[in-house]
C-alpha cells in the first residue's frame, strides 16, 4: 500500500506517518529527512536545500523529485510519504514513478490544522539533531538529551514565528491544489489534525478501515 500524508508545517505529518508506517509494516519516506541527511553530508544539493529551507521556501521540484524517486526505487513493499508531494508536478511525478513499478497510490490523507495551532506547536517544538524525534519545550525542561538516541535537542531555524507564517502561506499557495487532484481520483481522506497524537492517529485508522470496508481501496 502507498499512502501520502498532506498538511501544513507542524500538522503532525511526520509523527503520524511514522506511526502509520510502523503499524502497517511500510517504509516511511520523509522528504524533510532526506534533505537534512543531504545537509549533514555537506554535499552540494544539501547546501542548496538548506538555503531554501531556512528561508521558508520550498526546495525546487527537480531536486526533491530526484531524491524521493531514488528512494522509492529501492523499496520492495509499500510506503507512507511525508512531505511529498507538495504540488501537482510532484504528485504527477510520484504517480508516474509508481506506475513504472506497476503500482499506484492508494490514499492521500489530509491533516487539516489552522495557522494559530500550527504557530503554537512550532513555537514550542524542539528536535533531536540525530534522529529527528520531536519534543515540546515543556518536555525539554526535564529532558536535555534525546530519549531515543541521546542526541542534542535544538529548535529548527525554519520554526521561527516569522518563517512559520511564510511557510504556511507557501503551503496554501502550492499544495492546496493537491486536494482537488486527489479528490478527483477518489483517494482523498480529510482528517481533523488539531487533536493530540493518539486522537489523530485513531481518526486516520478509522478512516482507512471505513474506506477498506466500503471496498474503495
């Protein structure tokens, strides 16, 4: 099964994608993680991606598509995509890439979260520099190292309030058309992403189960 998670920065795509991938035995493909790994390596594409990310601008399609499809070709089973696709060009590239493998996207799950909640979440978010596990500032009062790998916790440069609003607007401008794209294909599931992690996860599972039961998968 192949699933795309859509939603603005801070909607919880990464968290829900990781949970869903683990429960379903699928790979978790995060464009953000791919970019950050390239940045850590210090290669040319990584430095280009870093410049765009820190300014709250989407990384160019050519770079994003090549990196993600390269990862896709290495998979034997399905995957949950997090942060990709972000626009119609990327969505069409994903469909074409899957078609070449004799596969197709099953569902696009849209996590709707308003800007006010996104700003609040990112303002208190800290991230492990090694494994990218997120924490809130309330947790960092007692946790100084990542509980998973012991890595250092930091706030990301692109989580600053002035950058968050810009990222959100860029998302609306370039990603919202995807909702129509996947809706026309009958693959769009809209989920209220404003609740806690467990609540949102439950809503996603219920939506997928309901659609499978209805014979729409």
